[in-house]
C-alpha cells in the first residue's frame, strides 16, 4: 500500500524481521523485570501481514516458549485487511488476537488516500478482508484517518461504521510525522482557524450521533475523554499521564532490531541529536534492562520531560492531555520540548470543548 499520508519510511524495501531478531525481541521482553505483568505485543506500521502466516506462527510459539514469568500477553495486529484469508482467520482465532482494520469510512473517502502502488483504491479489498473476519465471528475495531475532506462528511463516516458492524473506531487526524511531511489539516493561521471550525462541527455531529445509541459503537476518542472526565471528577488533582511521555512504557522494535521508545512513530525518524531515536539494538549482548539503560534513553527522556513541563506551564488543557503527541511535537515543531501540535489542538482542545459543552447542555436540559 502507498497511502498518501503514511509516515512509515522505506515501505518498499521488502525486508522482514529475521528469526534471530524475532526471538531476541520476544525473549528479552518477556524475561525482563521491566515488563509489566500485562504486556501487549502489537504488530503495527507498514503492513504486518506481509510477513506471512508462518512468521506469526513462529512468533506465537516463541511467546509461549519464553513467557517464563506467566505474564498476561495480549497479541494485537493493525492491518489494512487486504491480505486476510482463511489461514489468517485461523491464526487470529487460535491465538485470540485483537485485530484493527485501517479503513477511512466510505469508499469515496478511503480511496482518495489509501491506494496501492499502482494508485488504485483499496477499499474493496479491505472490506473483502473485513467480511472474512466477520464470517469467522472475529470483531475487529477500525482505525480511520481524518483528512480535511473527511470533516465535511461526519454522517457518512458514522453510518459506514455502524452499517458495517464495526464494534469500535478510533480517529487519527492526518499528521505531519516522519515520512509524511504535509497535512491537509495544517496551514497558516487563518487556515488553521477555518480547519478548527470544521473539526469542531465534525466532532459535535459525531458526538450527537454516538449519543443516540452509545452501545452501538465505541468511539475511542469519546470513550477516552469521558474516562478522563470521570477521573477528574473523582480527584480534582488528577492529571493524565500518557504512555508516550513515560520512559519505556512503550518500546518499538524495528525489523533490524533497533529499539526506540515513546511514540512508535519516532521509529525510523531522522535526528542527529537523538541518534535517529535508536537507544539500542535488541541483538546486542545483554538483557533488555542493560540495553535500555544509558545516555541515549536519558537524553530523549529529558527532552520529552521538558516538553511536558512546558505544556503544563502554558496550556489550560494540560490536565486532560498530559503533554501527549510526542512524535508530533518533534516532526511538526522540530523539538520534543515544544508544545501545541495539530493533534493536540484538534483531539484534545477542540474535542474537549465539544464534549464538555454537550455534557453541560444535557445537564442543564
């Protein structure tokens, strides 16, 4: 796939993680005392299913073999769905995997950006794979990228996910990130103001449609924000602490074994200051703990921490955000110490205003 807004570099190199790197990754993560008792292995970025069923079968075998601490392991994959067939469904069912399908709503929106290397839209192939999952009683969630065009079609997008029986959907805004250097949701100040108004109208309509029957579908951003509000009501001192701002809460292992932390989107990014965000290689001698300790991690963590402090000092939305969107800070603003980004402005500030306004309106009715 050659999606117009894809942030993943080197998508056509065809390289697959070697068996040695695969085992080192799984073994060292599962053996490490740093690893939380509830750990999630996520195959994401690019198209994971191109690695093949046999590669995943081996990964599942290695997880069982090396889970000596009896951790609760969740196995997840985010896929464009075009390669899904009966063999993949067998694997997903056998290992109770959590599946996410990348689909941008109706065909006219999806095919505008999610195209193959020949420039042909992928919607039919994606939905064919999705129907295979449904036939096997596998209920994936959806991941939908919002472009400026998408903002004009909230009802069509909402109806698509309801009509096709998706149990959940998460909305990512089109971001300037890594290999994706432009976004239809960015621009000069006057244009940003217009985009903000369009997003506000979109979010308000989506919230209204969802509130008509909240059990019909979970919308990640709404569920997340309502959980934050609940926590804030229970504890007025509550502040969100995003995983990506915490050292090693997330680690990303690339195909060659290079390890990054914080936002997965930093992996493969170019930065002389931060050694291209590589803090170690999983194939190097030593435990995961020893590999991850050192000046490379300390330097990145320090800069991220400065960025969080700057957000706390400048932004009235900090408690509900926590200084999120680390990779966006770097790729949009050129610094991990920076503050506002497109995602933060839309998904935190404006969405927060919309939901709070809607809830206050209901309370006063």
